């Protein structure tokens, strides 16, 4: 979140000829020259890093985090699958609230207007609950149980529409009240789902590694393999122009246009997590490390410090499609 002096946002700061990377007030980061990055690992921790790869704080959980997201004010939301809870951490890395789901939360998203969405999953044909929470206090707004197959992954667009895949090939779109708007049966097992900002396109990735682009009504499917030969896509992220996907079978990161044209491939990542910042830098897990890749597909930096596999990554100020880049 930016700070201002005399009404002007700080974009660059120099003291005695030296560029300042970060300003802290009462021990909290008030301004940084680059985005903060948040990672979750099988070592049971969520960690916050600055853009230079320096660790700012670490928070330990009783079980391993499954997914991490961040809002535009720096609050961090964590789905911990093994103990059936969703947590919110403050920008300083302190516990704020906990919400217990009926089954194990598997995926989580946060919208710019202060809503958190999560789904739970305890097996192939169970865990069909979709939850909407108040971001400020973790109170339940509604929860809806849906028929099989189980919900597995979700994302949200700027209009508070929710998109889910299941443990199978069924894709769904829900409105902000939890009402189903459409379903689409994908020819292959679907793993990740990412809408564009206004929901004009919805990108679905999964097994037999093709990318399918749907329109806002769940129709006009356009499916391409964009150079993939075999395997499955394990994770994806989206910004205002491109889709970023990681193929779990060979550890390659791909940048793909909305027209499904391959831009570049970067080798040397794992399938667990990927996110992108406002400048087009991509962050992806590589074992117990995190790599930062430039907009043209070159390695910039490696973040080290976790002692087990990194399975989640988020970059502030949150995701583009949920309106956090306003």
C-alpha cells in the first residue's frame, strides 16, 4: 500500500544519493521500491520477502499451507488443508482470525471489495462446499453445498463471480450470491481455472496439457496445446495480457498470450505455485526455493530460506483479475 507526502504517492526515494529500498514505521513496512512476495511451504511456514529476496517475517502453522493469497492492503490469507482452517495474517505477520471449514480447504481467493472465497475438499466425491467470508473478521456470509464432483480449485473476477474446477472435468461459474450461472464439461481433467479481469475469457488448464479458453458464458471453447507434448499443467496465473502456466511433468514455465500463442518457455521450476507482479515478473517454486523470472523469460533471482517444497506463492498487491491492481 503506497504512502504519501503532501498528497503525492512515493514512487522513488533517495537519501544522501542512495536509493532507499524500504521505509518502516513502528517496525512495519510502510513503503517498498518493489512488491513483497509471500510463500507457503511443506515446512509449515508462510514467509514474507521483499523484492530483493530478504525475509521480512515468517509465521508457523500446525500443518502445511496449501494456498496463499494477499489483498491490496497486505493482509495474507492462508488455506491449511490438513487441519480444515483458513487463516488471516496481518501485514506484520501476526495472526488476525481463523475460520474452520467443514472439510479441508483446498483453494482460496480474495476480492478487492473485502470478500474471501474458499472451497473444501476431503476426497474425490466429497467436500463440495463453497464459502464466502468477510475479509475483515472472517465471519461467514454464506456457504453453499453443491453436488458431485467435488470442488477443487477456484478463482474470482472483478465482478465477484467465482470460477471453480472439480475433481474431474466439470467447470462452474457462480455469482456473488453463490448461485450457479453455468457449467462446462471439459474433455480432459481440469486442474486450474483463471478468468481475465472482467471475465471476458476464462482459461482452463489440466491434464493432457492443453489450455482451453472459454467466453464469459462458458461457450466458444478454443483449445490448444501451445507447444506442449505431454503431461499436465499444475498451476497458473494471469495478468492483463498473458497467462503463465507451469507443466508439472517437466518443470517448465510458459508465458502464453490471451490468443493462446506461446511467448517463451523457462525451464527449471516445479509445479506447485506461480504468480506474476504488475511489472510482468513471474515468481515460481523450484523445490524449496522460489525463482523470479523477467518478463522476457530470464532468471533474475532465487529466493532461499524454506526447508521443504514451496507449494504456494502470492505477490502484492494481490491478483489483477480480482481488482487489486486498481
